[in-house]
């Protein structure tokens, strides 16, 4: 089967590698024609994964229509805050399964990524899926063992997506809770920023473990308020992704948070990397969503305040530790 992967950044290229390893033909869309040409000429992505040899069944193109033509599945590997404007210029095939890889909540609307896809591209829920979980791209690209979730309201679509990306090194489970999986993927980036700040400030395992655990509680509260299955947050899309993102130096969000903790500004860090730390852009929308539904998320709120320049990381820690203590379980 032909699978179109729309986005040639680190995660998009890695997911194309996974699909190619599962035995399918992959067309990788790159926004820049020179990058597509370099990928085809070298069999590698020189800008994002220069040391990784890509499958021979993967071909890069810069024309989105060419990439999606005849595709059994269209995989969206576009940053969350650019998804709407990017999709608006595309004609997604009406018979293809559509898979979202982005982890974020849209600024201004509070939409999850699957909701943006449905709204802009007119994709019906029963042919739409989300792939999420502990997805540190460089480990997956190195074909290290990893597990993820394909979530869809349609069991048939979830199974189809599972088949196109299940390999000996990439194990995929299905899940019907799209809401929970997407909220977990968006919120864990915000918590990872907070964990990174703690590390940058010089704190150890007690502080980071506390942030991870209470961050999971915040994520679960938000998810349940929006109708998610609470058990989702104990699985790969919840705890699994949270632990990987908060613990690994490969995590863009944790690394960004570390630099904040060391005293650098958001603007300075952003200028120094071409990689997108989704939590930096999504923290305000996660905070707004929590306020809209009356959900208390103090860690997310303090992270958003640091990103906005209203608090320093040290002040954020002091405020969190000074909160009135209560019961662990709500």
C-alpha cells in the first residue's frame, strides 16, 4: 500500500521509516524542494536525521498533491499550531485513512488536532486516527524497541493504522479513546517543560518525580472533564509518553525547560534551534481549556506563566511549593 507522510521533520521522517520497515511504499512530503531532492539523492534526511539510512521504498516529493495521490493513508506530521493553515491548502483524498501525529491544542480555539482535521479537511471520524505514545523520534529511527497507540473511534480504522506501522521494533496497540490520547499527548509536553526547568535549576529526582506524578493527576482531571476514559492516562498515551518526554534528554520540551531553568529566555532558546517544542506553543491553550472546564492545573498554569514571561522558573517552584496542601486524590 502507498502511504503519504506529510512532513519531513524528525518525527515525520521517522514515521516514514517505520511505515517503510513495515513493507509499504512511502511518499514523504517535504515543504522545501531542495530537501526532497537531497533525501532522494542520499537516502537520508540531511537536515534532521543525517545518520539514519531510510528504507528504499521511501521517496520524497515537494508537491502535496503528488504525495497524496492514490494514498491508502495520509499521515499528518505537521506542527500543531501550523496544522490548520497547512491543511487549508491541501485536497486530502476522500477515501484515505487520515492519521494525525501532532501533539498539541490549537491556540485560540482549544481544538484537539483531530478536531482541526475534521473541521478543515472534512474528514469523517471513522476514517481518522491518532498515533501517540512514547515517541522519541531518534530512538525509533535507530530501530530501538518502542510501543505506541493508534486511537480511533472506528475499530476498523485503528486496526488499519496498526497494520501500516507495526514492525519488529515498533509495537502498536489500538485504543478507542481519541479524546484521552490527544489530551495526554498535548499536556505531557507542558509538564515536561516544568520538569526541565526543575533540572535546570539543579533539583533532583524527588522534584522531577513529584512533577511527573502531579502532572499526570492534572492531565487525568482535564481528560475526565472532557469525557476521556481515565484508564487511558495509565497507558502508553498517558504515563508512557509522560515518562519518556520528562526523563529523556532527547525530549525537545524537557531540553527547552532545562535551558529556561538555567536562565535563558524563551526567545533566545527558540532562535537557537529549528526543532519545535510543542509545549511552548500549547501551554497557553491547555491552560485556557482547563479554565473553560473549571479544572485546576497548577503546574500547567505556572509553566504557562513562565513561558509568557510573568514568572521566573525559581518563582514558579516557590509558588507551587507554597500552595495550600490537600488530599492526594481528588
